[in-house]
C-alpha cells in the first residue's frame, strides 16, 4: 500500500487503510464510499461545528470577563 519511504508513516497509513476496509465491510459499503463519508461529509461538518463552537466560547469568555470587570 503505502510507499513513502518513511517507515512509521507507511505503518500508520497501512493500518488506517485496513481499518477503513474493515469498517466499510461491517457497514456494507465500499472503501471509496466510506472515504467520501469521512473526508467529504463528516470531517467538513465537524470542522465547521468546531469553528462555530470556538467563536461561541470566545464570545462567552469576553462577556464573562466584562461582567467580572464591572463588578470590581
């Protein structure tokens, strides 16, 4: 499978590919389908969610710090 020439990268890559093949067979889909689900659908949605969550929490911290300063 992997042939980067860097042993540890090849081992991790081969493990992940085998894992995706195994999960795909358990779910009854192909390796290509699980790749599309993971890297074109789930990962971008998760990334957007985490971005919005970071913004929400940053706004919350700013508001809490503003309230703490007004109490003093």
